[in-house]
C-alpha cells in the first residue's frame, strides 16, 4: 500500500482544521423561516459558496499543498480540472508562494481559465478525453517534478474537506441544536467522506447522505451494491462539477460504512433548488452545489419535523445557466 | 419636542444589540481576493442580504416592536411599505406574537404581498399616491390603536440599524484591521445614521459615506447644502428600495455632522455591481443594496491601497431584474 492509499482519520481532519484556521472562511449556516415552512422541517444551509474561490475545494487543496516540502515548492504543484478544484489549487499555491500548473480541457470556459490565471496559475489546455488528460497530467508531474494534487482520492484532500463537518458540528452546538440528517453534494466523494469522518466523532447519531445528479449517481448505486460501480457513459447533467465516472477507492472505503445512503435528483429539481436558494437564502449556488437542497425539496428524504443540514458546496456558475434556473419557475408557488 | 423626535445615541445602538442578539443574524464580512485585485484595495462586504427577511430592515423593525407594551401587542403594529421594511415589520411582529398590518401600494409585486402574508401579516392594498398612502396609514393607526413603525425617522429604528455598525467594528477587530472608509446604501438615511453613531464611538477615524442612485441623491445634496433638500419629482431608478423623497429630520440631524459625504451612481453602475457580487461574492444583491459597491467600482471614492467596508444592504430582487443585471456585461472583463 503506497502512501496515498492510507486512509484519513478524524485526527487528519482535526489537523487540517488547525492549518486552515486563518485562511479558510468559516462559512455561515444559513436559515430562512419561509424555507422551513415550505418543507415542514428545519433546514440549515452550510454556505460553502462563500468559501474562498467560491467552493469547498479550497479546503482540501490548501491542506494538501500545506504538506509539500520547501524543496517541492520551488518546483510547484499540479492538477487537472476545469472547475472548482482548479481554483482551489491555484489559490492554495498562491498562498504558499509556489507555482500551480492546471491542466484543463481545451473546451473550458474562458472565465474559468481567466480566474486561474488571475491567481497566478499556469493553465495548460488539453485537447482530448478525460483519460488522455489524466495521462498528460501524470507525465507532466514526472517531467517537471511537480506534486500532483488529486481532486478527491487523497487523505489530505479528504481531511481538508472534512473541516466543513467540524464547523457544522460546532455551529449546531452554538445553536444548541442537533441535526437528524446531513446532505452533501457528491462527485468523487471527498467532501462527504470528510464530513462523515468529522460527524462520526462529533455527532454520531446524525445520518449522512450523499446527493448526486441522475446519470452520475455512482455513489448511490455503489453504496447500495456494497462495491464500486461506474456510471454508464454518454449521460449528461446540468451539474458540471459532479461528473466523475466512479467513486474514488479511498473515498468509497471511507463512505461505505459511514453513509446512510445516496440520494438522486434530476436537472429540473436542481434548477428549482437554485431558484429557491436565490429567493430565500440570497446566495448563488451552482447546479452541482444545489443537489442536496434539491433532494430535500423533491422529498427524497423525509425532513418533516426534523432538522437537516445541507451543504451548498459551490457557487461558480455561468450567468446564462443561473439566469435560466431562476427564470423557469413560478415564484409565487414558493411561499405559503 | 415629542418622543419620536428624540435623537438616538450610541447607547441606543448598544441596547438594540442586546435585544437583537439571539434573533438577528450576525451577517458575515465577505472578501474576494480577485475583487480586491480589481479595485486595487481591500473590499470587505457586510452581507446584510443574509439577514433575516433578506435585508437589514429586520433589525430596526424588531428593535422598535420590542419597545411596545403587552397592551399594545394585543392590538398590533402597522407600517406602510411595499418592500424590505414591510418584511422586517412582519417578521418582528410574528416573533412578538402580535399582528402586523402592512399598507402597500396596489401595484406591489404579488411575491412581496405573498411573503408578508406568509409571515402572518395582514396586507392592505392602497390605490393612490405616496402621500395618500401615508395619510391612510396614520388614520388606520388611530382608528385601531396600532403602533406605527416608521421606516427610518425613529430613534429605535435607527438604533436597530446601527447594530450593523457595531458588528462591522467587531469584525474588523477580529481581523486585526482598520477600515479607512465605510460605504452605506441610503434612502431615508436610517441605516447610515445608525452605522455612523456606532462607528463614531468604535472607529472614529473611519470616514462614513452614504451611497445613492442618481435622481434620488437627496442625502448627498443635503449634506453638501448643509440642509435638507428634496429630490425633483418624476425621476426613475432601478433602485426601488431607495426612493424616499428627502432625508428624514432625525436621520439628517444624525448624519449631517457625522458623514464625510454622499456618493451617487447610475443604473448601469448598479447593474455592474450586482454582476460583480454574483461572480466574486456569490451573493444576491438587489439594486438598492448594490449602490455602495457600485460607487467603489465606478471610482467615486479612491480605495487604492485602502480598506473599505461596503454594506450590501438587501437581496430582495425580482428574478427578471437580476437576470438582466447579470446578463448585460462581458464577464471576462472582471478578472485579470
């Protein structure tokens, strides 16, 4: 078993929290009484859209980059991503004064390329499929002696994301309340794994669920099957951030014994959740960040009379997608 | 001098903070490094869009309603407003288990009527101009023995809004930093007056400015003239929340010796600020809530190398208005 396969523990999460203390935002737990009325329970929204770079990904990336040696930092770090992980790595590298190399698909939106460059990263556009992009990334890491920051299957990345769970536990205690359920958007499964590790220790009676878009519900099906299963190719979803082909080896090993189950929502349900967050919470949530709230609104879990924490994991959404989401529903239906 | 003309002091603000402690949201001070880069200074955004009811107005309304007697609460409270003040009063009345009567123009959006009703308020639609609506409201107050909650020219309302200033001072201290400037959206002037009272005591070297839309820049012109002047009739602005005809008597008396000046922005500048908040801060800001940020982005004050706090005072915006704001600019221009 190589180093990277070592599984994270609660202590890794606690240690990550120390490192992140003065750099990550302790994001608020938001509540809207009219939203509570709408679902008949208490909904507390962990607003990671307000995190540095607009998503939780900064936490794991920063924790991983913080483990590099001074010598490694003279060369730099590397990742492949067109989205939130790329921005997290770029921001972390900037703080550690090392170079970030970001391999992105040639089709990446200009805005995302520009944001990484604005944080000092070097963007390498790759014309090819996901597998060839991964291969190019690994080759580049070897060639230049760069540290590869994996998007989820890394104990330090998982531990960094787990600090969201520590904050949830602390914020519930400050409110003198208890969460029956915690719902977490899931792609490779690093965020939900980290949160499950944190809550297993700090709120063991809370049921943790992953939430995914239809067509990319590999975690839900893997949890049901008890073994990792992949998504069928050729599916599409509005959730651009949640399209990993299968759960990670490490993340699934963490999640399998700890999650109560996986919830699945469709694109229309996601758009409705984005619109509800716009109206009642006044936050910008990207499609992939809204799948947990969508699962509540669509009744995938019973929240009546219960307290549920849902993570709004990211807010990096193109204006056109957001405009479409908030324009497609009858807003009068959302109150009383 | 009657009771209502008594001016608020710092002690009123501190007392309001005690009453609001467990009911108002201590809204976060948000920061986005790429936004800082864009303006060449440090911008800290006090996100009152995340306040209960989606704007700061809850603070003043709650503080005022908290002063009613048990006997007054058997009858109820009253206000005239189609917007944020109405929702603040409705929410405050609900918490004190008293009835809220809200007089709104017959043209008020269905959504705003629905939101007040959802909080248990009785909405009275009035077909007539502002002056006749005020008269009807005062008549109703007398007839039913209701307590009128004024939108700004009331020491308890001003003191409640001033708790925003106390929080800003505390949050700056937590960051071990100092604000050179604080910019506050302004209509009747209650929010900026309360903040100025708080900061006069807690951060006296900070310069406080009001921010207003063109055509409704009565505070800026009144500050310049040294006496209250009204807006010319017939003007229009995208900022529906900031269209009071002239500064309040009490608010102007508080503001005149305490504000450094008044800043004025146009509709395009407001829309750009809404889009920048969407992109960099991931919050939903209504037009009137964005005038302070607009003043920074438009260069109305010099923030280069300085730290500026700007209040994003509300987020209750119709989807169509928001869609138009985030769709009308070239987003690539906002980074690098």
